[in-house]
């Protein structure tokens, strides 16, 4: 069965504008009909999700204020259907296992076509 994934919404959370731009460019190249929302902090992401719940979310961990894993946990608490990919340059076991506990996929930074591809693979897993 071919899943029609047009009109999906993805929230890109990263304190680096450059990372957000790169992720957005790759996502839109693969899925031109997706709607992209962006946030620079975990708090901003949570506030956005209260208004518009995305289908998917890419979440950086190290940001000013709340760590991305905490923001992801809060988003999932209210909206368990959101598929989250956690991006981080910190590849320690504790970080990876926290991502898995949340039901998110852990993707190592730097943000590249390959790492974004891993995240998109995870999002596709909800057919």
C-alpha cells in the first residue's frame, strides 16, 4: 500500500539557523508539499505544538534553556503520535538511550543529507 504523505507538517527545532535551513532544504527537496514550522528553543517548540501539532519533529538537544530531550518528552506527553528524530553531536550512550526511551530515533550530527535521510526513514515507519 502506498502511503500518501502529502500535506504533512514537520517542526524543525534547532538553535542554529543554519542547521534549520539545511534540514528544511533537504526535507522540502524530498517532500515539497510538506509544511515546515521552525523553532529555535525547546520552549518555543512546545508553544508552537500547542497551536499546531506537527506530524513529525526534528529536535536538537543542546539549545539555550531546556534541552531538546526534555522538550521532546513534553511534546510526546501531550501528543504521543508525533514522530520525533533527535539530532545531536553528543553521541553518548545516555543521550541515545534517552531518545529511544522517548520512542524517538537518535540521529548523530552534523546535519547532512544522510542524517536527514535517517530521520525521514523513521517518520515513514508510521504507515
